[in-house]
């Protein structure tokens, strides 16, 4: 909770004073933990995640079978060792998780194999949890990892007493492919870091996602969730909004590719000056402010890193 709060405070402070660089505001301890090399690769619902120090796979937003009745949100993260963490959130538009969520003995995590046999049935609280604001991180039993290593698919069930359950199915074959890729890329990225030749994120990972990745924020974090909703539901209704979206998707990969090798610090600056303030404005319904902030960001970055690319008036700060 403290680290997340500090991150957001850094963003608000930098936005408030209009700093052109975040470098003086970032503690050395935080900067030292930021991986300089990272890559993502989709494998079905899973996304392989590789950095110069870590390898794993995750699903940023789990799809529950009971979508009409389940008011939870979830993501799942699996390390190369098959240690697994399930992160549960309350409804983003409704009530957060109740305070007694973990201590109720009837709230359980269940895992079933293809034939319906229950292999794991444990209290949600378990022995290793991390409670940060609304999200609750649950370390799954080691036996779950054994299932992921060998099963074709596994059905996970979050049972909330006798009232309801939230279930989702995981494709373990895709998971193993994602982990194999991440382990291989982990070694290659470590060598890239040593050789000072890390590559920019893949074209599927655009500016907002790249900034959140550098900060270690989840794919379903507040910033990404809010700005995706703004992009899909608000911006197309604005005059020239669809053209602005198309221009963003044309320019963002070129900008990312041309960022300097020390891009982690630059992405932190972009996050603090533009991404977080835009997300807050969009969440509060200040749609024109959100657009102006994002347009200013695109204009500034395009002039520096893609000067040969044409800009629409809507993507400038004029």
C-alpha cells in the first residue's frame, strides 16, 4: 500500500509543479529496482512476462463464468517456479472487498481438473496473503502449481460461503508455453542489459502500458482501466476523436522504439506528468482536461522522437 501511494504521490507532485523530468524526484532505491529490459508476449489468455531479472506469466483480467452474478475482479500471476498468486478486487463501480473477506472459514479457493475432481480446497486466507487497499493477494497452495505443470486445464473457484461462487478456467498448455518463452527471454534480456542493447517494448505495448509496466503496476490497474474506458467510450464521441485514436496508434510504436536506452526514467516522467493526471481527470469526468493532457504528451514526444511524422491538430497542444 505504501509503495503504491508513493508512486501516485510522485505523479501528482510532478504534475502539480510542471516538472520536465522526474529524475530528481525518484528515490534511488525505487529507480534501482526498475528493470531496464522487459518484453511481453501473448499466449492465448496468458501473457508471458520477461525482464532481465524475472520470468513469469499472467492474466491481467480473469473472465469469470458467472459474469452476471460475480462482483469480483481478479488477475493471476505465475512465476517460472510455478509459484502462483491470485489477486482479487472488489467491484470497481461498487463496494470494495469486505474486511472479513479472508477470515471467513467458508470463503475458499478450489481447483478442479478436467474430469471435475477437486484437487485443492483451502481457506482463502491461507498462510501467505498481502492486503493492499482493496486488492487481496493470495498465494495459492503448492499443489496448484503441480496441476499447472501437468494438466491440460484447471478450473479455479472462489467460493464465497454458501451464497455464491466465482469460477474461471485456465488453459495450462498455454501457460506452460508462456513460461517457457519467458524463461528463454529472461536469459536473453539479462545479456542484453549487460551489452547495453535492450530493446523497446513490443508494438503491442504502447505508451500508457509501457509506463505502468515500468512502475510494476498491473494490466488492470486504475490508470490502464480508466484510460481504456476513456479511449473506447468517450474519445470517439469527441470531434475528431476517432482520427486522434488512429494517429496515436500510428505514432506510439515509433516513439517507444526511439526512446533512449535509459528509457525507464523517461517513462516515469511521462507517467507522472501525463498518464496519472489524465487518468484522474478521466475518472472525474473532466474529459476535455484528460484529452488536453494526453494531446500535450503526444505532441511533445512526437516533436522529439518522431519529428518526421505528421500530427493532427487534435494531437497537439495548440
